[in-house]
C-alpha cells in the first residue's frame, strides 16, 4: 500500500518517508496533493502543457521565488509539481515519457 506524508506531500512504498524519514504516513487517498517531480524552469512549461493536455490538474511551486531569480537568473529556478493522488500514476508516466533519463540536468 502506498503511504502519504502530509509534511512532504510525498507518496512512498517504503516504511519511511524518503524525504523526512517520518513513519507516520497515512494511506494515500484520491484528493491528497502529492509531490510529482521537480524540474528546471525551462522544462516546467512543457510539463505543465502536457499535464493540461491530459486533463491532469496540477500545482506548481517555484523553489526560489521571484526575489532570488532576479539576482541569479531564471535558469537556476526549479519548479516543484504537485498533483492529486488519483492522477499521480498517470502523471508519473507522463514525466517518464517526457524525461526518460529521470532528469533533464547534466547534458
Ligand atoms: Zn515526509
């Protein structure tokens, strides 16, 4: 059974949340907002588009925020994506298809 960590919004199979180590996860439910992935700003628009095309509602959260990106540049900004648990499996497949290497970094 997949468990959901309220603090990190992580869905995981292991006994502990991989992000914070908490063992107090609860069974994930359809409406839980779940962490999907984190992408660089330049890829986040594309991912947003494809999720929308597939009818998957999602929330984006910029990691650094506007204040910081002004000084260090948008290229360093990373965006976290959250989707509802009922869409998580589909959304993960979409991420896999778009980013088969797991991450767009390092090229
Ligand atoms: Zn956690």
